C-alpha cells in the first residue's frame, strides 16, 4: 500500500481532490472547538487559565505526532528509497516546528500565572525545547545541502536520531521531578479530566490534526511541483546546450 | 453560555489564543502562497517547453 502510494503522480491524483474537504472540516472543527473552549467552565483551582490547555495540549500532541510521522517517513526514505518519503518528511517539518513553538509559548503563558515562572529547566520543557531544535536542525540541514539525494539521506538520519527524544518527552513526567502533572487523558484507567473540559480538548485536538493534514498535503504538492520544476528546468538547459 | 471575560488572567489566556491564531494563520497563508507561486512557475515552464 505504501509503495503503491509512494508514486508522486498517483499520490497527487488521489489526495488533491480530497484536500479541500479536509480544509473545510478543519475550519468547522476549529469553530466548534473555540465555542466549546469558552463555553466550558473555569477550573476551581486554575480559574480561566485552564482555557490555555485547549491550545497548549493539542499543540504539544501535534509537535510529537508530526515528528513521529517525519521519523517514519525518513525511515522509509532511507531504507526503501521511496521518492515521496523525503518529500513527506520535508513538508511536515515546518508545520511540526510551528506546533512545537506554540506548545512552548502557550506553556510559558500558562506557567507564569500557575507556577510563578515563565520557564524551568525541567524534563518535559527541556525535552520539548530539544524537539524544537531537532526541527530547526532538520530544516537547516535540508536547506544547506543542494544535492537532493544527499540532503534526503542526511536529514533522514537526523530525523531518526531525534525519534529517541519522543519517549523522553512522554515519560519525562514519570522519570523526573517536574512541574508538569502526569498524564490525565491517555491513561490505562481512562481520562481523569472532567467531561466538560475533555470535550473542548478533544475537539480542538481533532481540529489541529485536520489542519495538519490539510497543510501537509498542500506542502507535499508544493514540494512535488518544485522538484518537477527543477527537473524540467535542468532538462531544458541540457537540451539548449545540446543545440 | 460563552464567557469571554478572563478576569485577571486576560493577558495569559488571550495571549495564548492570539499567538496560536497568528502562528496558524501565518503558516496557512505562507503555505497557500508558496503553493500558488510554485504552480504558476511550473505552468509557465511547461508552456515554455511546449513551444516549438
């Protein structure tokens, strides 16, 4: 299935017609989510700052999910040399970096009134900052290497090294003393969060996911066109030199 | 009922929503512009390559 979809033309043919529907679904989900964010009750301890959670947590989840996607795509690109794998990983990187930056920024804005600090070098925050640096490093490395094949190989190795950081982020709250609380949604005994707050969180998480899929498909298409442009430009230059 | 009064936390809550809106809208606009530009460039080159 993955090999079948790895054909760029086939991929475009299947996903280009689907893309607008994903965009509309994302917009609708954001509208519904925003309504729920402000219709939900304030927390008895945190007051209105609990509403920051509806931006911070989906952004943090997506920061990790996008990197996982990037790592898997890089693995396929490196091992099976699928032409679309590097394109998919490269297209995901700026979106993942934006989600990571947002999780750091909104976390800081939440931490100041609740913990009394903008930043603390605890396990969770430091590992998310490392994730952000991996995204930046990945994009910088891709931009620095002109040869596409070499760039794909080098960035795939970097992306796969960065995968080690994902379990560190996830389990940092269990391994070390941290200001962050433990997991409250994905738990063996079910979510410990009140349903009034769980629903806005889940709807916003779905909105973030749909936005990611829409942006990702759009950026993959852009990158495929850019590669086609470069190949065609090279062929035309070669033909002109031959004449 | 929607509650938009964030009381003493107004800076932190609206700051978070504002930053998220700016980041996601900017990313969306940049991606759409890049897509349109690339599509136009490719079409122009395809037209050029078809000329005898």
